[in-house]
């Protein structure tokens, strides 16, 4: 297809997808980006960094995202969850209608503020908290700013001092929080178990961010020997600086917030929608979770990560309602696409239609039907590799 005068290759064949994003990853390292946007926070985060910058940040940050280290943040998540459940309980007793998307958005906001920015918020009770106001502004860029960044060439944007379509006051606010946290913790011996602590202590080490709980999660369905070997090779680089800089930590904090807030709230909303439409699935999930509580009414993190039907419900919701309708890679050199006769030119974008693949009857019979059983452990082998891409695939 053409976008204006630029050709974009659309790929939906699973084998070709694997060829591009795994086997020949070194020729397609970068994602597509808006060349008009140039801001340190966006240039240095894992989602947008390019070439050697991406490899360096990825090799340092990757070991911090093991399930074991995420487990340390579980108590922080539970704090926000308990407050969220109290609010829901109040609405239930009053038999009030609620906007589920807004409710999940408030919950997600509180979790990210607590885990990523060491900031305690209660979005339900204090919507005028500066953190919350700046967070909402971050996700609601002005229409005029969006069109200016999209339509004007880079040199014009530089002249009028516009670097991104996102409100820069909000970016400055969050970067300031990170700077304050770093300064405070550098003077303290106290240990913390949050995202900032992981980033401050991140150091290049093991390339793997997998552990024993990952085998229970369906989104690892594409990972095999080829994938793990390519990832290890890509991240096996020599570094002169094995720690993240302050600017890089700021960038990861912002992307953690940007990637986690809206997508998580939307996923939880769609899950609620599908469970409301499918009472038998809702009951089965309820029974699995209810049977997992201990005598204190708590669920252990390791047990939670191993609940097969819960994982299947979330995985099926991600298939039907994927957070990204397509993925992209940019060729770093001219590339002959196997025996297709197609040559991808250097700088050309290749897109993978996640939505189309996830809704294909060829790969998912009754594709429009919400069927969590597709992702139960005994059925995962039926899922063709690279036809399930809610989080992408390959080293990036």
C-alpha cells in the first residue's frame, strides 16, 4: 500500500513475519517513528530508541523485568487494588451505574504512580492531585498541536520550538519527579521495591528476562530456540557504561507510564465486557480464582501467575482486542524477501497486521467468538507461531 508517496509493505504470512523480526532482525532493528518528533524522553525510551542506543538500553534494562523482580512490586499493586475494590464495593452497595473504563483507568493510574514514580495517589477520591492532572494532560494532546507536528516539516517545528505533540509541561512534570526520586535515594540507604529502584540498580548482566513462571503464560507461545538464540546474540554487546543515565531512567519511566496506563485499562474493560456477555466463562474464572485464596483472603504471586484459566481469559481478550492493530519495522538496508521476488528498500516500512491476523478464520476458527479455551496449556500447541502477536515478537 502507499501512504501518500511512500510504499509500505503489508505482511501477514507467519513464516515471513518470523523471517523479518527474528531470523533477520539485524536488518530490521528499528520501529517506525515520526521523524518530526525529537525529544530526549522519546528518543531514549525502549519503545523508540534506535540502533546501538536501543541495544545498549535493552541489554541493561532487560534483566530488571524478570517475574522475580516484578514480584517485588506485587505488594504495591495490592495496595492500589484494595483501594479500588473498596470503591467498587461502595458503588455496588448503592447500586450505582459506573463507567468501567474510567474506573479501570483510575486503578491503573494509581498502580503506575505507586510502582513507577513512588507517588501515592487515590484517583477516585482526589482527582485534582497534580500527578493525576498532568497524567490526564499527557494523554490528551491538543488537536492543533497534533496537526502541527503531523503536517509541518521538522525545520519549521524547530523554529517554533515544538518537539512533540504531547503537552511538554506534563513531560517536564514527570521528569522532575524522577529527578527528585533519584536525588533522594542516592542519599539514602533504604531499599525500595519499585520500578525506579530497578532502573537505578540496572546493570548489564544476564540477557534473559525469563524465569520459571513464564511457561504458564500464553504470550510466550512464539518463543523457541531460534528466538532465544537471536535475542542472546543481539544483546551480547560490549558496553563502556553499564548503568542507565538519569535521562535514560526518565525516558523508561515515561514509557512505562505511557505503555501501561491506557492499554491496561482498555484490556480490563474488554475483559469485563466479554465476561458480562459470557456468564459461563465468568463463573468458571470466578471459581478458579476463588479456590486460590489462602486463609487470609490473599493470593500468592506465584500461584496467581500459574492460574491457567485466568491466563487464557486475558490472552483471548488480547487476541480479540489487541492493544495495537499493527506492528512495524524499518529496513536498515536493501533486503530481498526470500523467494517472493520482492525487494524491500532501505528505509522502507514493513507492517504486520496484528488485528487482521488475530481475527483470521484460518488461524482461529470462529475467530469473532470469545473462546479462552484456545489458550489453555493443552491447546496452545494448536496456535501457529507468529499468529498471536499482542506484544509483538522477536528481540524487540
